[in-house]
């Protein structure tokens, strides 16, 4: 019996064969360059694969994933991805996609220690504190967790807008829209939270950054 890791490599060969049967030139263009229209910032959760749930192909979506789809402005990894996506690839849309049932968000709602990851979860706890009046008023724990997931996405969209990378693109009139979505692991449906940001006007004035 084949082990599980060998199964992945076999699947890969089968996938290549299928794609080439559909289109013999499938890899030709992809080998030379990528021209994705979207940057996806999603959770690392194995149940939320960006391409599969949006019906997109290799080359369509530039992807960054971390625990609870966070936009942490001191995270060099996120900033590097964002910078490359906006300044070089010139993506037109950035989607922050959270998901209901997110373990990171649920852990941030509780008080248990988990070790090193507590430092990451603290960014999510800050979101709870900003919105504690609304969240504390929701008595049902599951409903509160679902709303917390949504508010976390809204805050991460805000955090994208606060970056000089995004604001400088807007100043140059580069088309760039920020979106907040939530995927439901129970039925596979993505909910658009309608928090579209497309200029600095959509941000609180204190975050506006002017160049010297
Ligand atoms: Co998650």
C-alpha cells in the first residue's frame, strides 16, 4: 500500500496529464510570467483553499495565508507579499477571506494559553476589545464567534488600507479595491461583507499618510 506522501506525488502526475489533455499549452504561458488580478489573504486552515473555493486556476490568484487571515503591519512576510502584489503585479483586488469556525478566532475569544501562538492571537483579541460592546451583547457563543470572525475580517481590511503600500497605490490612481469576505466551512458559501475600500476616503482620517 502506498503511503500518503507518495499519493500526493502520484496525484500531481495525474493532474498534469489531465490539464495537458484539456490544453496542451497549459504550462507554456504560466512558465513565463504570472499576471494575477487578485491577492488573497486567507486563513491557513486546510478547509479554505483559495483556488478551489473560487474556481480559479494557477496564475489567477496571488496568495498569502496565516492563522486567522491577519494583516499585521509588523509582519515582514505579509508586507513583502502585499508590496510585490500591489507594486509589481499590480493586482486590482485584495480579498481578506476569513471563515466561520476559525480556530484562531475561537482561541482568541477564550482565555486558555496555547504557547507561542498567544502572541499572534493577541492581535485578534485587540479586535474583540474594539468591538466588545457589540460582541458581549450576543449571548449565544456560536453566534458571537461568527460575528467575531466577520469583525476580524473588517478590521484586517482596515489594516490593509492603513499601509503606505495601499495608500500610495491609491494616490497614483492605480485601481485597487479591498474586499472582506467570510467562507462558511459548513456549506462552502462565501459571504461578501460589503466592506469595499477603494480610496483613503474610506479610512478614518488619523490613518491618512501624506508623503513629505
Ligand atoms: Co481559521
